C-alpha cells in the first residue's frame, strides 16, 4: 500500500515555477469567459516564476498545498487593504489546480490562512471574489462568509463587479 503525503506549508524559492504553473491553469479555469481574454492573458503573464520568486524572497505571506513534492494550490494573505471595512486580515488569493478542486483542499488552505492570520492578531478577515465567479461565491458562502461590500473592478475597457466576504 502506498501512502500519499499532502501538506500545507510555506513555499521556498524552488517552488516558484510550480506556483506560477498553478496560477496559470487555475486562473484560466476560473476566469475564462469572465475576464476579457486579452486582459486575462496579460494578468497571467505578469505572474511568472520570477514574480513568485520575488514574492517569496520578500517574505510575502504565502502557503502552498504540497502533494508529493508537487504544488497543487496556493494562498496569499495579509493585512486588510480596505481600511473602511472592520476586518483585520485579508486573503488575497486562494487557487487550486483544477485536478485538486472539489476534494477539500481549498477548505484546508482556507483554514490554514485563517489560523495564521489569527495567530498574528487578525481575528476577522475579508476575501474578494468576482461576482461572475459562481464557484468562488458558493465556496466562500459554504465556509460561512457573509457579503459585506460590492465594488467595481476594471479589466481593460470592461467593468466587473466583485464581492467582499467577511469572516468573523
């Protein structure tokens, strides 16, 4: 019998290329048909391995889902960037490669982020999701998030609405 080890851990710089690959496929899966195509490809191209390497080197708060030495997902988080909302922390991103979705790994990453934020004094947090991303909206609602704000976001010449979920 083979045992598979799945961990959630902080990434090292050697993980940059794999995180970039997860970012690429997860964003295409989540946003194709939601974010205009050219704009989506521009956004993905900006987040290559060098970008992730720099984020890791500067100490950005990141966690990765490590599946037998292969990165299956990541989350980034920190202090809330919207001072008018009372939440202390914010999860900026949580993405899984499509083959890791629907298996409970997203919930595991989410809980690891909440725990780390709480350990650093942030007892509440925000997560933003595009209103057209029904999977993300359902995911955050199932985790207990409550919509606390809506705001527009520009993608090239087009506008989309985003929703902030609050977690107490």
